[in-house]
């Protein structure tokens, strides 16, 4: 996400109140930056990174950025990286995004295509690559991109604002979700499934993913190609998942996790921590399925 022109502290609304800005660093706020929520997406010395207390320590040491806005107590950055302390990362981020509303320039993954089939009751504000089917009462919001050959069943909702808030002057205020959604090619999005827009980078669904009805994919999620999600399953915000993911019905994955390639999650499980490549997990909190099965056998014996 690039900014077309520069910006100043005066245009940042609440941000000056949240920072203690040394004069030597003020010039950073008159240059162009890529805004990045997660340090793993840092693009070098021309980037501005907002870092909250929950950001992984391992990502901070290799961070390359022109300026870091970091909450008090968050450290571990390279010595040469300029750091400005802020009181609350989400509020600072919202202040920047609100101040720069309408001034972002995003790279489109593809131009609009033809031969789409769109039901008369559907609303399509985003971009369809071509050969896309959009069912009755489905919604594709502005800033959403849907890849070639994808099917959106009736009631599917792509690109609404995510469930994100920050503590503002008037209590809880909504985070801007302007980064949209990118859905790959040959995907299937079931009836009444919702995929929320990202805050700084698009929510991404890889090629050939199949999502059942009543599935929830929150903002900033990255779902790897060839993944399958059964009905009533969900992924919370900012979780990244590798290719070939499988999740059973009514199972869920918490936010800000890293799930490896080829991972399977049993029905009704609750994933609360990172999962390595190729693992199958079950239960709550989710653990290797072999451990879960042994626990179930022990419980059955105890009941006798």
C-alpha cells in the first residue's frame, strides 16, 4: 500500500498527541512510506511500521524500516532503526489511516474480466477477473478482487469491514478496514460465508480454496492455496495459514497465529497456538490428535 503524496503531523489528527517526537525524526513524517501492520511485511527503509505489545519478538530483530511507532516497553529492534514511542498502537494506526483516507494507491492484481455471471440481486463493487459466478444477494465490496473461475454462492459477503476496534476518546471506535480482499482463482465460497477486508494489507484467499457455507474469515488473514474449510468454521484476524489447510465443521483458529502447510484441524477443535507443518490437531485447546485420543480413552476409563 503506497501513499500518493507526503503527509505531515498536522494531517495525522490524534497521532501527535500519542507520540513524543524528537525534532531529528520529524522529517520522516514528510516522506512516502509503505504502512505495514506486521513487521514480516516490512519493505525496507522507506517503510513505516506500527508495532504493538503483542508483536512477535522474532520479527523485530530483522526489521528494516524508516521509522517504527512502538508501544512503550516493546523493544528488540535493530540499533539503527528510529523508534518513536506511542501509548496505543491500534489508536495510532487508526489515526494515520483516517488522516490519509482516500489517498492510498494499491496495486491491482488483475484488470476486470468478462464472461462473469452475476445474479440480478447481487451487488458487485469490486473487480472480477472473469468467468466468476456471483449468486443471489451476494456482495463484493469495493477493493475486493475475485479470481477467474471462482464461485460465490448466494449470500456470500466479500470485503466488509472487519471486527476491529480501538479505545478512542468516545470509547470503542471502529478501525478502518480499507485494504480489501483478494480471492484467488478457481475458489468456491459457500452460501452466507463472510470474508472481511484487511486493515493495511488485503485479506488473502489462495487459489483453489473451497469454503463451505457459514464460514468466517476475519481481517488480515492469509489462507494458503488448496485449503478446505467446513461449515461454521472460522479464522480470527491476522492469522497466516499455509497451503493445503483442512478444518472441520464448527472448529476455530485464534488470531495472530502461524499455521503451517498441510495442517488438519478436527471438527469442533479450538486452535490457540501455532501449529507446525503437517500436524493434525483436535480438542480444545487443540493438540496433536494422538494426544487427544489418548486423553479421551483415559476419560472414558475414569467414568467407568
